[in-house]
């Protein structure tokens, strides 16, 4: 009995050392850019799991295994996988997203999480809403930069017409804020410095420079304003129904003329399981549908996927399962074909985009893009705007029947 006790004491540290459970400080290398981020592992063996984070949102792996120093983790709903080895407390390998990245993947490395000492510098306050003048390929004149701050620690996001960059997180050190993001997608590093004139100097990925001005000051100076997502996209003729006819995942043809959509409020959601901002939107739409379906709401997602996914839509099926989607999902073709197939849309360029269709079958509005929780109050407002529009359209038949 005594020998067993001694053995337990001797081998217990070895068992603990082999467990990967806990927080890790990880990096991926994208070309010459090293992107730091937080990574969490739980479980062990064939039940090992790991999560990326987008602010408070967690993206857990679908499956994984860890044996003899070899680690394999899969995220089916983003068609991503991490293949790595573990040696001397370091996880090293590559992370690939099938169909989205160079086949060589992102070099990945992680070490046990160690809290960084907080800056003792005099930390400037940059919290609030900022405007970044720009000329984007999508016709935007400005973006919004949303910053939340607690002392030297900052969470931020740049909100564009498609959606945001994901939650950028970091701290203040050596006169600047160093912020980064990687949640399995959207790898980015931002250096942010408050200038003497009160503007922010922003360097993205070591290459692209922006200047941000506080929102109130930008308005006072007459600087360009960010595009309104509710006015960015429209349809050519609002007196005609928005038509579509595509196959579902069982190969059955579904069109706007089907009985399931008649007399209903319909959200036509242009999306793709490859699109990070579509992942931000999907859980909200799934919850919205469950709440309002009994009142006459229908949602139809027109999902445009890469050629490999069209042959075998494993990622799209996992996307549907991940977010508990119960509304209609149709496969529209490849992303490059979308504009030729959605000929009624005007100034449509944002993934995702949602068209609001009334019970009469006519488009009553559209919303371009969708933010994540990294956008803070603007994320809350986007959800509130969606709900208000849906409730207003659902109520129309009640008002008209009085």
C-alpha cells in the first residue's frame, strides 16, 4: 500500500504535465504577420476540445484527439483543422481552413497562458465611438471604430458595411495600444496611438494606416459618415416580388412561390458558411425565427459556397447544426455567381445581406452586413432594428384587418 502511495506521488506530476487543459497564449503566422490570440483547451484523449474566442463568443471544436504528443482538432462548421505536436510545453503545428487559405495553412504555436503585467504608464483614454474616413471598394466613405476600455486593457472593433473585424483585444504598452484578433478567421493586428491633436493613428497589419476622429468631432467637421446599413442596398423595382428558385440540401427545388412563403413575412438572407460575418449573424437569425415563426415569419437563406462545398456541403451542414438553424437553407451557387443570379438587388456587395419581404411578397427594406458582439452597442442596435422591422411587418395584417 505504501509503495502504491509513493508511485502515485511520483507519477502525478507527469499526468498533470501531459494534460493540455487550460488557457494558452497562441499565435498564427499569416505571411510575415504574427497574430497573437487567446486559446482554450479542455478534456483529453479522444474527448479533447478547444475554443477560439470573439470577445465573449466561443467557437468550440467539433471533434479532436490527443495521443502520444500529436494533437488534432476539427471545426466542421468552418472547415478548419489544427494539426500540431506537443513538446516541452509548446504546441506547434499548422491551422488550415479548407478552401479559404493557402493549402500550407497558418503556422501555429501556443504556450501556457501567463498574465501580462499591466502597464504602469499613464494610459490615455480612447474609449468611445470614432470615425475612420476611407474609400472602400464597396463604395463606403467611412467606417466606425468602437472602443471599450478598462485602464490599459482595450476591446475594439472596426465596423464596415459587411460587419466588423471581430473583437480586437489588447493592452497599452510603450505609448501605444497593441490589439489583435483571431477566432479561426479574420487574423489581424492593430497598433493604435493617440496623437496630440486628439485623433488616433491606426496601423493595420503593419501596412495600412488610418486616422480616426471622435464621432462628435467628425460630425462637427463635416467628415464623411459611415454608410447606413438599412439604406445601402435596395431593389430595382419595389413593386415586384423578390424572386428566387434554388435547391435545398436534399436537392428539392424551392421558390418564392411555394406555399410556405405565401402571406408570410419573409427574410431573404444572402449568406455563405465561409463568411465570418455570416457566422456572427446566424445565431441571431436562428433565435429570431424560433420566436416569431408562429406569428408568420419565414426565413430563407440563399447560401453561396465554393465549388468543393457545392459538391459536398459538409461545412454548410455543420454550420446549420452549429447554430440550430430551423429555417429554409438553399444553395445558390458559387459566391462569384451571386450577382448574376440576384439581378433585382441594387448596390448589393455585403456578406451577409438580408431583404425584408412583407406579407404581400414585396421587399420593404434591406440590411447590409451584420456586426458581432465586438461592436458593442452597435451590435445591440442592429439586433433591435431587425426585431423592430420584423414586428412591424408581422403587425401589418392585424392592423389592416381592423
